[in-house]
DNA sequence: AATTTAATATGATATCTGTCATGTTTTATT
DNA sequence: AATAAAACATGACAGATATCATATTAAATT
């Protein structure tokens, strides 16, 4: 099993602020785990007793709405931490995490990391910054949801996914989402998401290779209003 | 000018985690200020060099959308801190703050409080919890925006405002918002907000006393779907 | 390979919401 | 008090989106 001290993944998250000693200690109590595509990592209302450090893959964080739809609030990729917020607030999770890919994660028990949060101010500052950033993102999402059309939101989502999670060698988006997932990010009916994507295809803004989507005209997508 | 050590307001926010010494020091460099209703406290893009501790009154945090609407993202009342996030992320504010009432605030320079954030882990944990809570709220707002109707959102907003900010002796909501404000919270056109409120009135769910709104049937509002 | 199931696609229609127009009431200003 | 300006209200209509129905295609299972 890999050692945290040597793990390059931590460069991308708050764990980089930990000292070598702290990392060695955490390394001793962490557990590595593989999560299969579609598997639920934790559910809404579940109490988390630690955080996940995502070594590979991607997952969605979603919240069930009263009308039965599963609104996707955020996506967490390789390099990021999962479950930070619940850890800090010491409340049950308000979101469900589901793997979108096969994932590799390390699970770090709360007991270990919580102590570091209080002792190592560099670490807590990093976590603070992380959350400040998430809050800013949330504000943007709220404004988009409230003020933009489904067409606009979907166009922006495609560009966001491309920019944030990258593309395959053939130019298709590396994250494979169902039309239902797209609908649940954008906050619309699955049929509407399908319709808009078909429209984008007709307009030459995107193309599809099997289930994969390729952005053909990024500027065009950004121009939509 | 009041002293932070003796100020009861701090009980309601993270500042309560500061030591007496830290409070005395902050007290020495803070500035008290009165802000008039309608006044802009800080603008989107402005760099904040401190945080505001709200001693009295209420303000809205909003973000201008591309279509010219000013989406209200959060309201900050007496007892809460304003500008925490920008302080932590060390970025310009992504939101505008505007007073909804006459307000009384204390302004604490960044230099002072930033040091405490790194030295006093109890304080930084409080701020962390605060932000974790805000993030949870944001998730709920996103889901509401994405999945609920204007009618539902407006009903929930009325109940939220009543529960969070209280009522006057005659039962009217103590926070006085324009119909445009309601529209900007809910994310709809001003005319739509007006229409829905008129509808609520016809249905006996609310009544109005001048510009003030009184909830007549809270259960009814919660039942809307 | 055949069958079942799930995902994608598209049409028809109803509903919701935004926009524009216009009128009324309230508030601010002279 | 008179006037101007802002806020509130409501109708008419258009456009966006949800819902329901029904194909079609792709993926999973037997």
C-alpha cells in the first residue's frame, strides 16, 4: 500500500499542508479502496467518520429533491477531498456521493485528521480556502440556475466539464455522463436535456462518438444566450 | 465606542472563540460605523481589507447576472460576520452587499483577524463550521432553484424570512423587502413575484399591512407544491 | 443469438414563466 | 399641496420547459 508521504495526489489538496510526521501517521491508519462505477460511496443522511482522498476517477455529489430528481451539486475528481464538509460540521452528510468512473480512494478516519485540523494552522487555512472557493462556486451556480435558460446552462456545463476534467485523445469529453446526469446537473427534465443536446448537434456545436460528446465549437457554446 | 470584550453580539458568531487578549487587541483597531438603508457596503469585485461584524440591521448579498438581474444569494443579519469568505480566499468579493435596514457594524481590519485565524485554532474551527454551514445552505438553494416552481420558492422564502429574521408585534415580517427583492431571491421576474404574492393574498395565505407582509397560514405555505 | 431492459430520441400538448403594455397606488421631492 | 418618480398591480401574449406518449437504439442478461 502506498505511503501518504510519497503520494503525489496530495499536492492537489489541503493535505499538502501537513507535515511529514503527520502524513506518516495518517498513512498508518488510512485504508485504500476501489469503488466501482455507479457505486454509492455515501448516502444523504449518512454519518461520515472520515474523508476520502480521491486518487483516481470521478464522482458526483447529489441531493434528492422532493419531486424525485437527484440534483447534482458538485463533481469531485482525482486529487480532491470528499466529505470535508460533513467532517467539519460534524453533521450527517447532506449529499449523496456516487462514482461516475471506477475510482481509487484513500479513506482517512476522522479521528486522525480532526486533530491535525486543530494543531496545524497551515492545514486548516488550506481547508478554509478550499471551502471559500466552493462557496464562491455555489454562488455562481445559484445565479446560473436562477437567471439562465436550460440551453445556456447546458452549454456552460459542457464547457465546464471539458475545461475541468479534460478530454480524451480524440477530443471527446473524458467524463462520460448519461443524459439524465446532464439533466440533473442543469436542473431540467431528462427529455429537455436530450432535446437541447440534439439541437447543439444539429447546430454543429457538438458531435457524438458513441456515448461520448465532443465539443466542436467551444466559442459558439460560450456565445449562447 | 464599545469594547469587543464586552460586546454581546460576538456570542452569535465565530468571534466568540477569541481570547480576551485577542478581543482587546481587535477592539483597539476596529471602527464602528452606521450604514443607511440602501447603501452599498461593498461591491462585486471590490477587495475587502477586513470583515464586518453586524451589530444591528440586515443586508443582502447579491451577484449581478448577465441579464441585468441582481440575484440575492444570502442575507446577513445582526450577529453575523460579513465578508469572511473574501477575507479567507484573499480574493476580491464575488458579491455585493447592500443594507436593507439602517445598520450598525464594526469593521475589523484584515491584518488583525488574519493573524488570529492562524494562531487560534478554536477560532479557525468556528469559521470553518460557519462556512460548512453556509455551504450546506447553498446546496439547498441550488436544489430549490433547479427543481421547484416560483410559487414554491416564494412560499419557502416567506417562511424562511419569518423563521430566520422574525416578526413585528403585529405579526408582519420584520424584514421589509420590495417585490423586486423577493423576485431577486427567488430568481424570477418582478412581475411574477408580484403576481404570486397577489395570489397568496387571494388564497388567504398572507395578508399585507401597507408594505409589510404577514403570514396568515404558515402550514398552507409549506404545503404548496 | 435472442430477449429483456435501459438509454436515447422525438412529437404533441399543457403549463409555467417572462416580457411588454398600461394603469394604479405609494413614496419622494419640489 | 402639487408634482414627479418609484413601486405595485394586472392583462395579454409569446416563449420556454415539463409531461406524457411512443419510437428507436444501445446495453445487459439469459
